[in-house]
C-alpha cells in the first residue's frame, strides 16, 4: 500500500490512470464490493491515518481518479448505507472492469472481525454476474485458498482465488475426497455454508490422536463457513475447555489473553509449552481437514497504531481459535479464513452448492479448470500469454448482451475462444499482498484484552452470529446433507504460465 505496509488479501487496482491499490477480502455473503474512504475509515480509536489505511486495506480517493462516476443506490442488495460510485477495476494490468459499481460504507461493516475492504461474492454477486453476462466465465462460481501463513517465510506460499472455476492441483486433480452440500440460506448462516462437525481431534507427534469431544459421538457442532472472518474458528467454550485440558499451555502472566491484532480475539500463550501438534476437523459422513501446527500456532501480528506497519509480539504465540464467551454462548460458531490455509473451498451459485477438500499444498499449482452451470468440470483452462488489454463493461452495459458476450452453456464455444476464467492469487510470502492474476484460454479438453489506549477490548457480536442456535445434538440440516461429489477426470495436460509477474499492494 502507499504507506509501505503489506496486508494479506486480494490485490486489486481501482482507477484508469494511476490505479489506487487495495488489499481486499473475498466476502461470501456480500453481493456488492466495498472500499473504505479516507474520510470514513471508521478505524479503532488511536489509529493514525496510516494505521487506518493498513487496517482497511487501502483508502479510495475519488479525486485521484479520472474514470469514476456515480450510480444509483444499491442498499437493497446487502442493506449497507454507502456512497455508491463506479470506476475501472483492474484484476491485473491487462484485464479491466469498466464502470464497475461499488460502495464506500458510511459506517464500519464488521469491525476487527473483517477489517479490510470486501470483494462481494455472495449469492447475487455483482462481480460474478458481470463476468458471466460478459462471457468471461461460464458459471457464477469461485474457489479459494488463503495460502500458508505460519512457519518460516520460506515455507509460506501464496493463496488463490479463481473466478468461474478452480485449481485442480489443490484437490488431487479432481480425484480427492470432498464434501459437497447445498447452500442453506434458511439458517442463521448468512453465507449459506452451514456444516456439521462431528469430531475435532488433537494429532500428537507420536502418531496418537485425542478427541476434544471426549468420546461423545452424539454431539456435533453446527458452524458457518465465512472465509473472510478472522482466525481459524470460533469454538464453543465446552470444547475449548476440553482442548485446554488436553493440550496444556500457559497464558501470558497466568491470565487469559486474546490477540487484538490481525487474528482478532484468538488466544495468546507463552511460547514455552504451547500445543505442538496438529488439529483435525471431521465433517459428518464426509471428509476430514487436518490443520498443521504451523497454521494453528502462529506469531501474534498487529498493526502499529502510529505508522501502520505490521509488528510481531515475540513474547507470545497465537493459537488461532476463538473460544465463544459466556455472553455469546448460543452464537453459531464460525469457520474463518485461516481454515483455508489447509482446506480448499469452491462455491457455485448457479447450482447453489459448495465443496470442501483438504488442500494439497505441495502440488504444482496452476491446473485451472472451469466449472459449468451444473458444477461439472468439462474443460481445461490453460494460462496463456495475453496480448493487449481486455475490458469488461460494467453492469449498466450488460443488460443487453452483445453477440460476442452472450452467456452460454459449457458446450458452446467461448466468445472468440478467448477468456474463460480468472485466477487471482491472494498472497506471496510473509504478510505480503500480491496478485497472481491469469487470463486463461480454453481448450476443449481440460478473557478481556486491554488495548494500548487503556480501554478494555470487548468484541462485538460477529455478523454471522445469532441467538439461540448452537444445539447439543444438531437438528437435521435442511437440504444440506453432505455428500461426496465425484469430479470428472480431465484428459490431456496443460502447463500454466504466469502473466506479467506479480504486483504488490503497497
């Protein structure tokens, strides 16, 4: 960002001349995209302008862009009061969304839980609708991997956001086990991604496993997947108590302490004796996702209030679970963004389904494939060198599609045989925001923490929580029973190539 800070997120540019850079989160529940403005950053008390810029992933300044405009209110889309504008969005240097509408919110959206700007990928996403109507993707689908964030820098890796498809390398080239369920908007989970967890196990280095369910197989946890939410998971206190009993570890100075940094309100421990094993989540009648210790216990990083730089507190270790406190005992647990350092998520709004896999983080990435309106992988997408600039008009220009941008089924040829999907890499390295954006061509085969200002930091109720909802024995998930989905095997080979290097949000 312009203050020199680097925040993990999806890097986008806004404006046609000298694009303003932003680090944004992928919002699974918002339909619109939201950027914060300098005059309305709505940041924590005591933050400088530079710290607020880091906290929000950048500020939008209308006066610094010659391509912006105004548009009608879209409050009805997400219920957000905002200043509604249009501008050119750059997903990479030669792929533009012209006159794309977005909001500058008049109030904070999600506080520290989801602090940065948000790219709307909800059930009626303007972005996905625009791209599909323009013939750039074959379905309103997206897939996400957050990247490896813990451990030494040389063991970290970039994440990936694929619009209109997925990267098969993460999922064993389509052969790995998966959970596929219907999006359930009748629940209290605003993303629609409601899951049932029937076991959480500690995996010790000696090969033994211990369940924090303490042998009770009749209990299960319903949870809401929210890939922009802070931390790994908000966990019911009963199960957290069991975890503490088994895992051990000491709080700093003997007092329960929570982070007020990037992994907001997750737990802090003394470095000596902190849990050193892995953690496995088992989903009912389906798959298990194993979280390695390097992604479970990480450095405690925060934004310096004075200059907005990222600082690390080396006196503690951050265990990225957030025990639900007594006042929120009936809240629906949330599976947050750090879960997707180990899991791969794919959502298809055309079929109203989502899928989870254990992410293969050692595979050679870039095996991009498209998803059609039936959530089938029918084609191979090869990253290829692009010549010239590709532009996509904003939503105002797509109400009457031109013959070259007519939406089509997967069986029909792409518009001019050109762009069929977009891959947006989330991060590179330690707290670095970079964009690995590919234009891809289709082939017909493949306790209470005290802040520095002296005030007690009591968390707000997260936006996905509601009362009452947690059940000892969960009710049947309506039309949401997990099932293993068989993904078609692709023929042929395709080598992905990066376009134009990477760009950092600085």
